[in-house]
């Protein structure tokens, strides 16, 4: 239990950290990419209103669309361009007619692209029909002019390369951090959950010690009851004392057994045994009881199934599930036991009609200690709500899975999957 608690704690921390890193790094890199696109579009807007070139400066004042580039700092829309921008930018433009034929090219401001390559890029952009976007590492803008359509390309290779470098570095550092954090959590989680461990150990030790201490007086009460019955004869009071002592003995034994099953290494003897025969035998032992209560028990068992586990614990598991199904089904109810192989596991299903409809919230707590789904699961049935908790512990020690479901709200199905 403690080991599972540590694993869940580490998993929750790792999931939370991964989500936070994803949001932070995703947001930062997204804003960085948008900055690259925004700066490129700003330069393309300046080029578009000047036929694909930068305008000549006039006393430090250069006209730009929707604002003024004043003194080489920033225009009224907040574009971060300096007087060096025209000399740092690498761009080219192509003029096409209405049919998409190249009229003129301007590649004077870039060395990596010649007229042929520029014409090919422009024709592909023309055929795509898009007005702006990326073509390879070039940001382009489509501008309608009196002579035709001009497509302006701006080289964003450096900006995109810097963005990719930042992105890869942030991802690498995040993965490194996610690798290191589990190690730190594994070391620190021992201290973090130490109070829980100590409390759990004290609780388990108290249950075990109290259970053993209660056994002696309960045994004496039973023996004294038998002696009193021999002296005074049978009467309802002595019978009630015997019945309540037996119930307390059963509760004590269940608590001790549950405590032992939840130890880190319970002492179980794992051997191979015929599971089909054991299940058939346990089901047959409940047939008479079911018939006496006007209930029908159907058995569907695949023959020749064997399983490696603790046979005594598996028998107790079957007894708990069958007793639970019989106890909490109405008169005239239907019960069914199914055992079959599914792929690499063995599936055991015990189903029964219920006295009252079962909600989804109840299904999640059926395996909790002392839990009763409704008023029908009362002490009048002779149970304390420990049976399914013990069943879960038995299945857990066999590395299996157990779950409860109610397909129609009127039938309870307990399904156990054991690895064959």
C-alpha cells in the first residue's frame, strides 16, 4: 500500500510538472514564433507600398504604411525596425501578370536566389492562391499593383534558425529536468510520506494486536456460553450471546487477515492448481443455500483451466464473492458465476441482481472497508463491509485486477482478471 502511495505521488507530481512545462514552454515558443512572423510581416508591409524595395530615407524620416518610421526607432504601430533594417534584410520580388506569367524579377538584395529560382517560387505561390505565408524559409506577401501582381519574399532563415535552436534547447532541458525530477522525488517522497507510513503502521499494528487480544475473551465467552447452556438448558438469551460472539470472532479474523494481506510481503504459497475444479467446487457448495433462499445460481466454467497462486486465498476470494452475491440479492434473484480464459488472463465474473439500484458513486467505494452501498447492505445481513476489501487485497497480492460494474443499475457484476 505504501509503495503504491509513493508511486501515485511521484506520478501525480510528474504529470503536474509536465503540464506546467508544456504550458510555459509552449507559450514562450509560440510568442517567439509570432514575433518572427510579426517582424517579417512589418518589413513586407514596408516593401509592398514601395514596389518591393525599401524607400529612401529623407532626413531620418521614412514613410511606412499606417504610420511614420521616425529617427530609425519605431513607428506608431510599434514595429521594431532600425535604420539598419534595409541593409540587414535579404529579399526579392517577382511581378506577374493576370495569367501568372512572370513579367519582371528583382533579386538584387539577395545572393542565394537567382531569377530562375525566384520565378519558380513566385509561380508556386501564385498557384496556391494564398496571399501570405511561408515558402521554405521565406516569408512572402502577395500585393496587387496596376501592372499585375507582385509577390515579395523576405529571407527569415536566421530568425527561424534561432527560433528552432531555442525550441530544441528548451525541449532538451525540459526532458533533462523531467528525467532528474523522478530521482529527486523518489528520494524526497520517503520523507514526505513518512508521517503517513508511521500512522498506517500504528493502525495496522493496533488492529493485529487488538485482534489477538480479543480472541481470548471471545473464546472464553463461547466456552462459558456452552457451560451455561449445559447447566440451564437452551434459551434465546444464550443463543443470542453465542451468535454475537461468533460475529465478533468473524469480524476479528477478517480484520487480522486484511491487515496481513496488506503487508509488503504477505506469506502466501504460490502453486499451480486446477482453478476450474476449485471454482466448480465452491459454486456447488453455494447451490443448496441459493435454492433454500429461492434464488437461482447459474455456473459457466471453462474446463481445464489452471492457475498459479495461493489456492487457499483463491478459495476465500470465491467464497467472498459468492457469499456477497447471495447475501445482497433479492428473493427469486438471479446469480451467475463465469470463469473463462481471455487472451493471456483468466476472467472470473460473479453477477447478481440487487435489492436496490446501484449508483455509479457506490461502485467506486464498494471495495472500501466498512462501506455499504445502501440500506440493504446492513448488519442484518451478517456482514461488516469487509468482504470485498479482503477480495481486493487477495487479487492485489496475485497481481490481478478487480472491478465492479452495473450495466443496467439492477445487476452487480464483480469481475476479476488474473494473469495466467
